[in-house]
């Protein structure tokens, strides 16, 4: 079966600037079929590298597709996109696979990451718990973005359901819209700036 991995030579992509010297890594995580691949594709300035494979009967009973019945492909490793921030800084986006059988890849994806976006579907909030747990375990700052498929619960209800602290930004988004996804990433970057701008805790007070 042919793979759907993007061929780097097959598309026309904006070249990486010669002045680029700092790569910043962001990981997008969340449950199966929540929209991570869509988000990377919406916001990336290049044609994203994807490792999507056609879903087969072999995944029946393993991957819960009951809420994503129109989904015919699945990410088998990760999605990759790029955004040039300025002449020196480039943002690299990694979309993690959502199925439990691929969770072993997450720890590797978190290595070297500046922060993360947890993409959630209000119809399946429990699918987000593992993402939040792993990010907290690794000490990785993150924001939570609700990919709105319908009206659903409001943000305060989502915060309570996910037991998010007041310090974790929570926003609505549409993973299909570039501007919406860009707004989520800006929220994450501002969150990181706020965290790193705080003075260090004096020794003995931590």
C-alpha cells in the first residue's frame, strides 16, 4: 500500500532564509481525529509533511472512530509544518498521532519543544486527559484550544471538565482556518513569554 508521506521534491515551498539561525519547536497534541493534521496544514507556510495512511479493518476495535466516521486516513508518525517568524526565527510544528497505540512516540516529540497546543473536541473531552497529563509530567508549557465542531459547552465548563488551572490559557478555534490557528499559536507564544519573564524563585522558596 503506497504511503501518503509528502514528497519534499514534489511541491514548491518557500525557501528557508539564509539568515535563519533559531528554530523553535511546537507540538500539537490531542485525541484521535480532533483536527491536529488539519491545524498543521492550515497554518504551515509550506506544504506539510504528513505520514498519513489509509485506515483499514485492522484498526477496528483499536481506534475508536465512532465520533469521526468520515475519517479514512490516520497519522502514523507525525505531521510537520513550518512558519517563518522573522529573519532569524523559524517555528517548526509537529502534530502528534492521537491513537493510544502511537503514544510511545510522544515523549520523543516533546524533546526540545518550547511548548504545546492541546487540541480538544468537546464531544470527547476525556480523550484530552492523556495529552495534558504527559505535558504536565514533562513540565512543558501548553495552551488548550477547543476545535469547535458544534456549540457544545462554554470555555468555563471545558476548563472545569479538564481540571485546568487558571494559568493555562484556553481558547476557541477552527482548525480549518489559518487565522484562527495563527491566533492559537500567538496565544501560546504570549503564554511562554509571560512564563519566562517571571523572575526566578529564590533558592529555598520553591
